[in-house]
C-alpha cells in the first residue's frame, strides 16, 4: 500500500500535465445527456454503454469506459442533485490534488470496479453488468470526507450536517451490503465493493495509518532503534576509554597515568594510579 501510494505521488509529480482538466464537468454533462437520450429511446443508449464482460470480449471495448456515463439514480430531480453534488466534491478534490492525481484517482476507481466485476463474473460463470459509477463516486465521496470532514451540507435542503457523519452512514450501509451478501450465500458479490474501497485505501494509506495509530507505532520503533544505535556507537567509542571514578582523569587526557579496576568496589569502576589504593570503596550502602 505504502509503495503504491508513493509511486502514484511520484508519477503525478513527474507528469503534472497528465489527466483531464475539469473531468467531473464532462462526466456530469454526459450523465445528463445519457439520461435525456434514454428518456426518448427507452434506455437504448444505456444498453450500448454499460459494462459487460461478454460484450467487451466480443470487441465492444468502449464499455470499459462508458459505464460511468450512465446515471445511477432515477428521476430528473435526483439526477440533478447527484450531478451537482459529485461535481462539487470532484472539483474540490481536483483543486486540492491537481488534475493529474485526481484523474488517477477516478481512473483507478474505474479499474478496481471493473476488476472486481470481472472476478465475480469468473466465479459465477456469467457476465455481471455495471451500470453507472456508483462505487467510483462512493470512493470519491470518502476522499472528500477524509480531507474536509467538517464541511457542511444541507440534508433535505433543511438540516445542516457535516460530511463526516454522512460518510459514517455510507460506510454503515457499505458494511451492511457486504454482510447481506455473505448471509445470503453470495459472498462473491462483496468483492466489487471491497475492490472499490481498496482504491480509497491506497490513496489515503498514510492518513489511515495515522488514524489507526500505526504511524505512532512505527515512529516509536524508529526512536527506539535510533536510541539503540546511539548506545552502540557510544559503547564502541568508549570501549578503550578508562576514567578515574575519583578525579575524572582518563587515559586519553593523562596517558602517563596507569589505570586499573578495583575488585572490591561494587560495579565496574576504574581508578588512576594516584587513587587505586587510596579511594573509598563503593558498596551497596555507599553509592
């Protein structure tokens, strides 16, 4: 996770021109256009755009990208609200991250969604369709909530609520959907949402480590390791040093003196030739 996160940051730093500027504007406009055309054609356009593994294997490779252009809500009003909301959070992420990193995040969300879908299709032996960018938008919303947890929105246009609480609710429904699949015996369908969540974890791995306390644990390990190295270096430097416990002179400052250790003193104590026979012995009662 950490290496993938670092590789993404390195790629975006080396290729600042990568990506599609105002990507979410194109996505939401395409969502509205597909909705309007479907309204007049009986969902004919959506049938040409949704992801299908069988269709892709038969040469309809555009479905690898066009599935995100299908609205994942019903009703014109819900569509407008959804498009405005995701355009808002997508534009904020692009402004904060830059076009390159935001494009990488959105594209990787699409890739992970498709990988999860392909895995499920292979497990059950049938093509699982993907209509819309539901899981991609879910990962994008989590990214926004992680970066601006105290941002407020008006729930039902009346109730002010912080983004982080909406994220908690979404995560609860996310967890419940996985539990429901497992209880129903269709555990393999939980692969798709888990793959979508993996995208978020890769990009926010440092933040997740800090949240779970892993960074503190790693920092403590580094401190202990550094302290151990310092002690070893000091012991190596002082391996040939002999210091008198009475006057403080050493074999380096006074090489003419003879230094010996006293066998009657408690501990490993050294004395110069002037004090080896005249010092007061250290005992347990006289430190």
